[in-house]
């Protein structure tokens, strides 16, 4: 009986590692796909669907997480990008369960802010940062699979009163509320998705979960991703011909 129990544990561990290895390869493929510098159509499409506003990436910035090894930093995939508006976008794909992951999100945003402002710069030069986190483990508790975190300043005595920018501040910072200046967070709990795509974002989440793009998927960036994946499957002779 003890031997059977031991064998079962070994088989379970092998299956866990096999599943983790699959995610490692898929994570690496996603990172490579999104970071293609030839054109940012795929990344632009994903971020446009995610943020629900048109996004055009200017460049991928080098950061601690932008490594060229698929297993570096415990399979950690960090991407720091800058869009044409000068805003910073952190994209991270994470497999391993981390109880302090929310703290890591906060640290990543804080580091990006401090890294991209000089000692003598005015505070108005602080960059807007978006933190997009694609996680393959159960992070926190909730019924949804996509969450959005944003700062609001509400009156303590008048809760429905949200602090606004002054007219002059709106001219300078192009925002509607004081909280618009602060970082925003997105969490995609990929494993919680039921694979029934009802929206363009659902199509992206399904792709992130299954690695497949259906012929009927039309979300911005996915047709380009489908073509990139098709080319990656070609052999060297076929790639040269292409």
C-alpha cells in the first residue's frame, strides 16, 4: 500500500511538471509573439482590446524581466512597453502561485515610475502606467476572470462626490478625474475562463488559455497572431519560400 501511494505521488508530480512545461513553452511563445519588433500589430491589438482604447506601441523597453531565455527568472515573463502617448505598459505572464503577487504588481509599477523620471524633473513628468497581469493560477477570490483596478478619490462625507481635476489641470494632463493620473491594473485569471467567447476580449483570453485561434475570431490583433503562428509552424525551407 505504501508503495502504491508513493507511485501515485510520483505520477502526480510528473503530470504536474508536464503541465508546467507546457505552460512554459506556451508562455515563451506568447512573449515572443507579443514582442516581435518587425511590427506591433499583435501587441497593439491585444492592448487596444484590453484597455478599450486605441493603443500603438512605440517600442519595447529593456527591463529586468526582458530576458532572452525562456526559463529565466522562474519562467517569469515581463514586458515593459512604451506607446505613442508616452505611457508605460507592463505585461506579465505568471504560472507559479505567489501569495504576494499583488505586492509584486505594485512594486513593478512603482519601479517603472521611478526608473523613468529624472531627479530634476517636475512631478508632472511622472508617466501613466498600465499593469496587465496574465495569471495561470487562482489569484485572490472572485467570480469573474478579468478585473480592473483604478484609483478614485471619493468624498468621505459625500461618497458620490468624486474629486475632479481643475480646468487648468485638465488642459495640462488631459484627464477627467484626479485618479486618471494614477496607475491602472488589469488581472486576467485565464484558468477561470469558460472558453465561450462572447466579446473580443474573450477571444483573446481563450487564445491565452488554449493557444488556439479560431477562424471565426476577429478581435483586433488575433488575425495577425494567427498568421505569425502559421509561419512559425513552417519548416526552414517553407519559411525561406514565404
